[in-house]
C-alpha cells in the first residue's frame, strides 16, 4: 500500500480549542459545533526542499500531497483536477492603471473550483470507509460531489434549491446522484437535507460542516504562490464569496506557506457579493464578528445566493487577517461583466466568476486597489451552462448591437 506522505496529525476547532482525532469520521466540533480544521506537522517539512520537489510532480492538485489530508494513495479519488492557468487579461478601460490577471478554474472537472474541495472530501471519506454522502448545494458543489462520488463508487444525494439552473440539476442526475428539489435558497436546502438524512448513516459534506473540503480549496492559494513565488504574488485577490470556503482556504494556504518559510507577504483578500445577497460584505463593513442572515436574498448568481454562510466568523477572520475587505456589485454589473469577459477577453465566466471583474472599477474608485498594483481575479466556474442573453433579459440590461 503506497503512502502519500501526508503530514496530517489531527483536527482542531479554533472556536473552542477542542482537538479531535482525525482517524474517525467527524463533521463539526463535538464540543461547540464549530468548524474543524486540519493540522499538519509542519516542523517535518523543509519548505525550500519541498518546493523544489514539486518541479518533478504532475501539475495537478495532489502534487501538494504532504499538505493534504489523505494518507493512502489508493484512497485518492481524482479526475485530474488542479493546475488551472493564471494569465493576464490585458488592457481594461475601467482600471487602466492596474495589472489584472485571472486564475480560471472553469476548465477543471465538472466546470468549477468545487472539484478542488470535493476531490479532497471524497478521497478522505473513502479512506475512512464512508459509503454514502450528501450535500445541499446551489449547483456546482452538487455536480462535483455527484462526479467524484460516482468515481469513488459511493451513493450520493444532492439537495438543490428549486431555482437551481437546469443544466446543473441535470448534470447531478447524469452522474447517477439522487437529486431532491427544495423550495427556497441553499439555507432551506441545508435544513431539509440534515433533517431528512438524520439517522441514515450518511455523511454531510456541506461547506465547512466537514473538515476537508477547505483543504482542497487550499490548493488555490498554493497554486497562486507556486506560479510566481514571493516576487510574483498579486497584491490583491478578488473572490466571489458564497459559502466563503475559498477565502478561508487561501488564507490557510498562505499561513502554512509562511510557517514553512516560503511566503513573506500575504495578498489582500476581497470578498465580492451581489447587492441582493451580501451578508459577508455587510458584516465586514459593520465590524461584526459573524454575519446576520440576509433578508429576501436574490441574485442571478446561484452560487452567491447564500444568505447565512456557516462558520461566517472564519470567513470574516480570513479576510481581515489579510487587511482585505468586501464589495458588492449589482446583478446588471455581473451580467455585463460576463459579456465583457467573453467578448473583450475571450473568457467564459459564470455569473459568480464574473463578479470579481464587475468589482474592479468600484474597488479602484474607492482606493482599495492602488495604481501599479497587480490584482488577481479568481474565476470560479465556466459560463457555458448560462445564456448571457437570457440573463440580460432577466436583469433588464440591453445587449450591445452586433
């Protein structure tokens, strides 16, 4: 049996300090219900030697195996995820004095960054002997779990809000997952899922309700660092925040890289949310410790329709620790950004992925982004399942003449 060399040594709850044995299946903290995070024996890892060793490994997510939570190589459930490109967008009239680059996860398996979290979560579930998984999802996470669950030979149930776009709903079914529709938002889908699944022996892989999806998302930050090193790091990263796991994952990656002596400065993280559902941005502006649920949430970006993200105190702490911030954009600006990315830059972006592009001008105007800085836009998913024309009609935007 081949070993990965994972340095995982345990799980810890930052809210109450409880340490938990990682060798048994566990969801949230048994003491306080908070999110558990993986801890690694970083003292055993020489940063520079490890960084050099990466040169000889395939450009895939599991190249970072020492800092990922799976010990047995035969437990890894992979579809070739990771290694998404970083490239410059070119001239942007709305932000002419910034250097703007994108990291595009739209080409990952299942079409979004959710593949990163699910490869880690499903692999660890397989290693622990779990056979039945479920998740409430706005769409992309469900598609990813369905695919990776199928790859692992597991039973999967997906709880989707009724308004989930048909392409994502159909994709979940095509992978053999059982799909259940729930009235309302992902909040109601989560409540229904946990009530329905109670006592069935299934395992919840909801955002931040299990410890390992964030470890897969951590590779977002590892890849950004490896692409350019300290000299090539962006000054700021704009990220579309729904459940917020990516913000936590990137901050965790940067912190671990700093602890092994590789990273000397951390990019500022900015949460971008639609103005119809912006609990994280509001909490950041108010200096709150955690979010309050957003009343009457609405947006054309299904992955950002998260009115009360779980473990929001961890999301806020991740952003604040980097001296970043938050900003809202309108649905009209999101749809316009989708068209601009496609027609101006040749980039296909989902509504969620387009939100950071829409936020550029606003953040530059208010001084968060400064002349000469390099800004990375994290594009979380492909726009192929979406019709820009239909979205323009939905938000009352007139398409430009052709």
